[in-house]
């Protein structure tokens, strides 16, 4: 059986594949072109707004051997880096840390890697800390010291809320990811429908779907996944049908939370 999650299938692998976040992308492109990257970059914003994807494409771009306006996608570094999207592996170009799984042994390995991994194309070890808001203060303080004394590292942090100290924020470049606007999402959704063979019978349904997904690309793809299984043309009624159960679940969770309190 061919199992394909649309959220993984269409996760951006280049800046041109993103919808929205034009401001942060412009800054990141200029950083890569200039060859002058900061020691730390911090992405924050709502879940599904592209923080981790931007971190990955930034790391990929910094190591791309033929970067112009975007990653080339063809050099040996780009081809090797794309394995990170499917396997989540760590290697000499970039190490990705899932902060939901960090314990003392993991912390020891992180700092071993920071000090011992060989330099990359940009003469820096790149480390991405996903879900960084879940970390505890001691780790944040250790990383803060690393930012202060090391010039050969690039630490990229992804978090939902700015639950870090003021001193931490002063040592990183902060970029906020936001929900795309409706006029950005609707043409993107139409393209996704075309790629997946979904017939758009009513153009207004694209806006309805974007609103139902709270203007988050990842949630839009989750809804499109359900629509693709139904095999029906996209209409407002169909969007309402597939989102009705979501509203019922949210209402049930709200009632459960209130009863627990």
C-alpha cells in the first residue's frame, strides 16, 4: 500500500515552495547570499506556520553549493540534505534536536557535537532545536554560553512562544512566522488541488477551507487529505461536512476540560 501524508509530501524543500512569510524569507535569503550568518536564529509562531521548515531550508541553503535566489536542489549537499526530511537523521551538515526527547544523556551528546563535529561549507556547525519551548532553563543557559564564546556554530531555535530569557533573545536574531493571508492561500490551495486531482467546483470553497484550517498551511493539507479520500469535487458544503466533526471534537474537549476543572 502506498501511504502518503500530504503534510509530508508538500513540506517545503526550498524557499519558493513556501506560502506566506515573505518578510522572514527575504531576510534569510539575504543572509545566505551575503555569507554573513548570525550565531543564533530564533523562529517563533503558531503551530503549523512553517518554523521548522524554514529552519531546515535555511540550513540547506547555507550549505548549498550553488545558491542564487534559492537552493539549487541539485548539488551534492542539497541532495544529501533532503534525506533529513524523510529520515530526520543527523549528520555533519546539520543536526536536528527534538526538544521533546531531551534528557541528560542527550544534552551531553549535544555539547559533544557542538565542540567536536567538523566544520561545514560555511565553517560552522548548524544545530536546529525543534520545540525549544519545551526545554528547561539549565539547557537554555548552557546554549547561551555557547552563543557567547563560539563563533563557529549556528544555533537555530523553533518555538511557539517566547519562553526564553531576555538575555537569550539579545543573542539571537528573532523571526516571527505568521499565518498566510487568504489571498496567498487560495491560489496555493488551488495548485495543491490540481496536483492531487481534486476538482474545484466552487472557488469560494478554497477560502472556506483556508478559514476552517485557521489559515495554517499544514492544517489546509490535513483537510485536503480527507477530501482526496472522498473523491468528490470541492464545494463549500463538502468543506462544511469534513470540518463538522472537527468542531464536534473541539466542543467535546471544551466540555471535558470544564468538567475536570
